[in-house]
C-alpha cells in the first residue's frame, strides 16, 4: 500500500484536527445539554442539594490535595535525600497504593474503622467505648483518598528532589537568603510545576471518584450526576451537572498552562544530589515513619484482602477467573495500544506542522477526560455511536456494543497518561537530530527504529504501565459498555461487593491488585 | 579586612595540597591568576564557606568565619559572589533576580538601585526578561549586577568577564574601578586573563602549586 | 517522515484485533438476548433451567438499571435485546413509560400473577417478591414497641435509627408507597422524623445497616429481608431480628423483580417462553431459594403462604409516585 499521501501537509492538518475532534467528543454532549433547555428539576436541586454537593466536592478536593500533597512531598523529600535500611524497596513500594482500586480501599477501611468494624468492635470487647463515627464528616474519607492518591505527588516530585543546582543555592545564600527563604523562594518554586502536576492528577482523581464517596455515602457532584440519572431519569440534568466538573477541569488546565509558561526552561546544569546515609536511631525512626505509611496505604489492606479471599467462598481455581483475568489484560492492552499510537501520531503531527497556538490550545482539551467520571464519557460516546448506527442503517451494536467502544472510551478517559510521556520524550529529539540523520540517508524505518523508538522507549514503557493500571481499575465505563457475556475483574469485584459480600469480592480485587503491581513494576523497571 | 591563615586546599584527584596565606584590606583589589585546574575556584568557595576546610582559618574584620568544625553560614557573611556559572534564578525575571538581595531597601530605593546597576552592565530594558531569554554573556552581566546591587564590602569574582567581548569588558572594568574606589570594596578577582587583572587590580598574585605568590612580571 | 512506519504496524494490529474481537459479537438470530440488572450469580441458575427445558441459547448482559434503560432507548428499533429484567417496579414502570415494552400476552402460566403485581397495560409482570421491613436488636428494643414504618419518626427513636441511603431504589419505592398511602404532607413529616432520629448517617448498603443493628450502633433499621436471611445463614450468632411492619394497617412494603418483552424484540416467541418459564413452579422455587426472596407462588398459593401480610398497593404506584417520594426525601435532608 502506498502511504505517500500521508506526507502532504494538508492531510496532516486534517489528521490533527480530526484527532482533536475525536478527543473532545465526550465533552460535546455536556455542552450541548445546555442548549436543550434548563432541566425542570434545577430549582429543586439548587435549593435542596446543590449547596451541600458543592461544599462536599470542593472541601474534598482541597483537603485531599492537601493531604496527598503533604504525604507525597514528605515522602519524596525523605526518599530522595536520605538512605536508610529498606530504602531500596520502599522507593518503589510507595507507588503500590495505586494498584488498589479506590472503592476496594474504601470498603477495607470501613471494615476496620466503622462502628461495627474490627477496631471498634475489639475496643468495645475490652470495655472501651469509642464515640467516633468513621463515616461522619470528612476525616476518614480524606484519609482514605489521600492514602490512595499520594503516590501521584510522590512519583512526580521525587525526581525533582533528587537533583540540585548547587551554584544557584550558593548564589541565593550569598545574597543573604537563609535556608528557609532559599527553600521557599528557590527550591520550592522550581519544584512547583511538578508538584502542581501531581496535585492536579490528585484533584482530577478526586473529582472523578465515585466508588469511595458512595461507600461513605457522601454526596458529591459525581454521585449527583449518577442520581440525576437514577432519581430524576434525566440524562440532560446529569450532563448539565457533569459540565460543572468539566468547568473545574478546564480551570485546572488553564492554571497548569500558566504554571508551565512561567516554568524555567531547559536547565541542563542539574546535578544528582548526594543523599545522606542515616545511621542508628535516625535511620530506624525514618524507616518506621515510611514503613508505617506504606503499611497503612498498601500492606495492611493487601493482607486484609488476602485474608478475606482465603475465607471466602470464591476460589482461584474457578475457571471464570482465568477468563476475567484474560479479559482484563486484553482491555488494558487494547487501550494501551490505542492511547500510545494515537499519542505518538498526534505529537508527531503537531511537531511536523509546528503547531500554532490554536492547535496547542485545543489539544489540551483532549486531556480533559481524566477529570470526567467514566459513565459521563461512556453515555456521551454511546449516544453519538448509536446515532451513527441509525444514520447509516448499521446493525445495532455493530459500533456501540463492541469491545472497541469500550476501548475508545477508556482511551479518551486516560489519554493524558500517554500524551504526557510521549510529548516529553519527543522534546528530547531535536529537529536538527532528525535532519542530520536524514542527511546521512536514514530511511523512515531506520529513523523510527534507531532514533524515535529508543528515545521514546522509557516514556512509553512508563506510561503503558500506568495506562494498564488505570484501565484495569476503571469501573463505571467498563460496566456500562462491555459486550454481552463479557466481564472483567473490576466488574466482578463490584458485583460481588454490591450486596456487601466483601469477602467474596476480595478475590477478584486481589487479582486486580496483583496485576496492578505487575503493571507498576513494568513501568518503574527502567528507573530503578 | 579579610585574613586567610594557613589555609590548606587539597585536590581530591592529585592529592596535592597548597598552603594559602592572604590578607586583603579594605578597598584593596587583588587579582589571582594561574593555570586552569590549579584550584582558583576552590579558593573562592573556601572563602565563601561552601567548602569545608580541614586546616587553617579565615577571619573577616577580626571575627572568625571559617575554621575546622566552625563555619559562619554564607548568608551571614554579607559578601558578594560572582561564579563562573551565572546561576540566575530561572523562574524570576531579571528584575526579580536583582531585587533578591535587596531586602533591606525601600521599594523606591530598590527600583533606583536596579536601574543603576542595569545601566552599569549596559542591560537597561531587560528588566522583564527571563533568564532563558538571555544569551550567555547577558546572563553573566546580570549575575555581576545582581551581586553588586547589595553593595557588599567584600566581593569575590570568579571569571566574571569570560563571556563578554573585549570592548564591553573594558567599559565595565572602568566603571568597576570607580565603584570600588567609592565604596571602598575589598575585591578578590580570579581570572586567567592577565590583562583584565592588570587593568583592575592593585596587586596580582599567582596561584601555583606552592600557594599564592606575588606575580613576577 | 516516520508516520508511515507507524501506520503500517498499527494497521496490522488493528486488523488482527478486529478479526478476533468481532467474532464475539456474531450473534445467531434465534439467541434470546436478555438485559438484566440482576447480577449474574442471581440469574444464571434460572437461565440454566430454561436452557435445559427449551434448548434455546441465551445471551445475557447485566448492567445498572438506568444504563440498560437508556441503552434500550438509544438503540430503539435496532436493539438486540428481547427481554429486560430488572428489580423494582419503578424501573419497569420507567421502561414502560418510555415505550420500550410491547404487550406480553403470555397466555396461561403455571403461576398466575395477581393484577396488582403487574402493569395495568400488560407491558410487564412481576416475577418475585422482595419485602422491605424493620430490623431490630432485641437487646436494645422491646419488640412490643415496634409497630409501623411511620412510627420510627416518633421522637422516642431519637439516635436509634439506621437507614440506607435514599439513593437506593428500594428506599425510593418505599417512599413512593408512603406517598400513595399517606399523601405528600404526611410522608415529608415521616422522613423529617426519620432524619432527626438517625443514629449515624445513612449507610451505602443494607448489609451495613444489619451490621450496625447487630453491633448495637443502632436499635432499629429498615432493610430488605433477604439480606437478613443471608446474614443469618452466614453468621448464626447475629442477634438482629426481623419485624413485619404495618401488619395492623397497610401491610409490609413489597417490591418486585420483574420483566417485560422489548418493543423491538427479534425473538418474541422465545421471550414469551422464557417469561412463562420464570412463572413456572420450578423457576418460582429457584427465585425463592436462590436469594431468600419470596415467590409469587407463595403469595397466591393456598398451602405455602407468606409469613406476613403484604401491602396490596397496585405495584405501578411505586413508579408513578416515586418521583414525588424522592424529592420529599431530599427536602427532608435524607441523604
């Protein structure tokens, strides 16, 4: 087949706008919903529900970002500046909480902390009556979400803390700045874009979270979207509520853009810092601190799941777990292939066309899916595809009821995880490098295998792990869009936990966590 | 007055140590020349207190600055420092870079000082630029201006003119002479250009394997 | 540029994946396609029984009620679904209202569904019963003090009541039945009373309400009975006991699981066979055994009767009044 037509700039331009259009697809129904008139229930919602929803949502987002930000920053600082026993494995084990789906974490935590939970029951048996209600207020919810999400901050911030620019620090000191001022005016602002990126991920995860808040029965915008649909049978209302989330996400991206603009460009003079090796009680107390966080956020929940899985009526040997695992892996693989190949194509096109402001702006919009709950994207895309089927007289389900729709929706939701690393990787490949390779007679194939691929590889591997992880954990979209007789670990976990059968749900959840660990291990392999 | 007594500077690779003794009085401008790699930059780092020393001591105005196990923090020394790397703060504009050391001045004084110093290095109009928008030579001039702005009594300069063209360096050196004379600044200039040293300094020392020696012309 | 070399392998991957994936959707035309909001483990034994009797292949898609209904609506004429099975009369009523069903015309069935448990236009039918009633902790409550759902709004229960979230459809239907029986004003007062009596904020699941009553966090709660039976068979030492509410008045609230044949069903005859099977004595027994639900057979038979007096409100009211009920719960601050 002849691909030479692909080289024409016109085709490329159409291609890039086509991809952008595809990327903003899930947002269209949200915007269109406002043109269908204000839903008649808005008055009721605004009077009785909205204030509480907004307060809950904003408080949670702020508190969780604070909690996850603090834990993540503290750990990133400790792990980059100090060496102590156990440092080597904790270094990446601290990312493991990402392998536990948030809703699983929530029922594990309630299983411990609630009035009827392990701890309070035991305390009452000893005659200690606690009056603390774990589900009341924000405390335990914020703790759970912060423990779930701190690895985002930790992961992006640690590489920043691992490097230093001694001359700059010396200069600042010579100009009279003490350690405190040097940290706040120099080190912190320089690490801030990364910190902000981590915090933005946390904020978007918190906004999109449905599982955890519904287990705590704390109404937020995301749960309101679902109940607008369930209680008022109004998809329009659900979409209009969802557009509030979109608004928050847009704002976040604008702030991020602004942070990035003021970000210091190319600093090639970073040096790796020399970490301090701790000894004696200092080493042990730091180890205990880090290990405690690791235990609460991963080890203990993991052990709990293991225990439940063992006492439950579910069994590994059941053949359905094979197919569930295979389906889960296949889904992850599919989304990974789509996201990464689209991301590479997209970024190459952008670069080839020396994309102007409009393309840059609009391509930011394609990343917004990350902040939207999966069901919002799912229903939007489903509507569009079914419309297409009707339009073209296709057999129903040909488009809308196939694994491809699910993969498409998941790719739209998690596109940001591929786009970021790919665009970072491409930035290291200068156009001059390509020019000189071409002048040496390198064929396109050689160019990709010898230059693009090796330089992009670390980023691609890291992001494929993350994509896998997120896709496997995703529930609402997967549940809504899966084809007939098709299930995955996340769905099975959910269905078993639906009626409170947490012991039963533990086994598929455990398999999910194990696959997640594998994905994390793959994504971190090169860095260790 | 800066006094360096018995300071031992050792090379980690060659294990050769130099013994340094130096007295720099108020208003004196010393040049230090010598082949590269001999440890001139280490001398400056030792005086700035960012390199621990094992043997010897450094005094300023009769007070101890550095000796073994005892170091006054760099930010408390009130000296000016220009390193080979301009090390401008990349997230701040030129103006913000320059104001960083001017904490004790009023707002209008700050503005005045910045304008003065930018004119001094012929960089007026660059206030709002970010470091990544400057060339190497421009960054070096801003780094010099930033260190001069707080009017330190002791100034340590490590190859400040390396990236500048000849005419410009000469003009700046001319202004520096006047400024140092007016403020009675003590200056230690490290350079590999003998001519630079000759045009600016009262005295020139040669840094060799034996330590600091008066330059025999 | 190197786009070409990306497209070639990509095209290949997509082509092979498409081939393997599409085989999964090739659908024999006489397969019976069921959309169900009951989870697989609760419906599979019924499907197996049906298959054994009729040798008809069944394809099942489970999902949430609102998603399945929306999907059916979007798919319209092209929908592959033949049968929609859901729990709760509200969902069935909604599907009927949106024109997703066609008249059943089942003809005579082994178990005859009473008129108040099916759609007045014959678009859907109830298949099994679920009762929602009071649960109490005998250590904390004298059973004599229990009477009705409404009475739990009485200040004497302050700090003693546990509820499940108002978002759950079971509670929405219960609310609808209140509106039908007592009118909106009284219903709002009941909910306000409930909210002020709460021992803790509403739980996400019935099973948590049962746990809370067991552990003494609260003295009374309202749950679906099969959760209690299930819990008792799992934890024989649990103390929580069922109380049949409103026996002297309206009867204990019941809801149904039910089904209808979709408007554009490709296999109408097989769909009828399936529903008729579900109303056979055999299937009714599976319903009752599988999930500790009550069968319609139990309600109508003269020998094996229900252990309580059931509310005989026309079940369609659970749909028509549900919206009012939901709003009242929200106004009362019942989360």
